[in-house]
């Protein structure tokens, strides 16, 4: 739930969001909230059918719903994408802190670094030799940009984010707390005595425009070549993108996803929480892997897969149902054999 001192009428909200209002246009909204906890003055939404029944009993003043949603006691704003509308509504009532241009006296900026206009550089940030940083950057405390890193305009790096040497980031990139871009890939060659010889990781990690990487995720550099995350991709907390991997445009890697080295993920892919992909596999455009799937082989474009080893989702659902019935089936077989 987000609260603020701002108040808007439903008529104003309808104009802002572009929805069709069913209800009192003069009613006022002062905050946004989840459908389960909403109270008078709140705006809620229903995008998932399992919450539809809550809309009939919610105390919210108004609910964002799809155009054909049934009438309910609360006012409704009807739109094709209630979830997106709710995201836009949050911006009306909650404003994050703003950071004025300037450099904190404890920040360390190398004399060879090139810093664009209107940068905010926070306490104890470190910007190394020959770094190129675009305009309107926000660098919060303890962020480190290693030598020769290149970053585009409108960069926002939360505290303790790190961009390693020679990595390239496009415009409008956001790094949440603790992100590491370009740490060494996991590369070792076995020697004759059984010990491991470290392979130098010489290739950069590259993030294109409008990529966001969330807290404590790691995108490793490659031994040769590059690791690349294409434009618009979103990487959730604790995700591991292995060295030499490619992540396609507008793909979602959800929490604790792990990509082994040289994995190729297409565009508009969704890998749900804790999905693991083996090295050198390709996941085609538009594919979806449900939570905790293990992918040891290529996945065709548009497929929905589940389980380990990942198989077609519908087949997996049938298999799980059958697995739960195995004791019963075994008893039936034994009784027939008697």
C-alpha cells in the first residue's frame, strides 16, 4: 500500500488513465492498495481472476477492472490492462526521492573520467580511470564504476552496484542494490595435477537500452566475446547470467534464475522463479518456463515447459497428476495380480 497527501477525483483519474468510469466522478482517491486490504479512499485493481470475488466485498472506493468485468458495489474504472493502469496510478501518489546534480565530497572520481551533465554522485562512490558516463546519471553511495566502463544517459545505480572494467551500458539502465555487472565468468581449465587453472575473462558484459537489473543479480563477463542483455530485458533479484550468454529483447528473468555459460535466450521469453538453463542451450522467442523448471536442452519458440527435465507444460501437468496417483495404481495392479 502506498499513501500520500495527494487527492484526485475519479473523473481526474479516469482522464489520466484513459478508462471508462462507472461510479461517482466526484469521489476522491487518496492512495492505492491491494484488493484484500483496500479501504475507503483507496484505488485497487483486479487483473488475476482468482481475486475477482474479492472485488464484490472490497471497501475500496474504486477498482480498476477489464471492460467486461461484472458490476460491483464499488466504482470501477474499466480498461484493457488494469495492471498497467494500476502501475501508472502508483506514480500519482508516490514519488521516490530526488537527487540534485552534484558530487559528494567523499566521492572519488578519476581525472580521466568523463562525466555527463547533471550527474548526481553520492557519498563514497568511485568512478575509475577513463570511465565515460552519460548525462543525467544518478550514482548513489558506494557505487563503483571500474576503469573503462561506458554508461549511457539517464543511468540510475542504487547503493553498492558495481560495473566492472570495459563493460558497456546503454541509455536508461537501472541497477538495483548490490548488482554486479561484469564479474569474472566461472571459467577454469583442469591441469595435469588435477588443480584448476583460471581462464582470464577478457570479454565485456553489455547491457542495451532500458534494461533493469534488480538486487544482488550478477551478469558475468565472458572469457572471449561478450555477454549481452538486449534492450528492454528485466532481470530479477539473485539472477545469474553466465559468461558469454545472450538475453533477448523484453525478456523476463525472474528471481533466482540461473543461466549457465553460453546460453542463448530469445526475445519475449519468461523464465519464472528458480528456472535453470544448462550451458550452450537455446530458448526460443516467446517461450515460457514455469517455476523451478530445469532446461537441459533447447526449447522451441513459443513453447511452455515445466519440470525437470523440462517438457511440454500440458504433458508435465498430466504426469504430475499421474505421479500423485501411483500408490493407488500400484494397489490396483497388485490386487489384479492376486
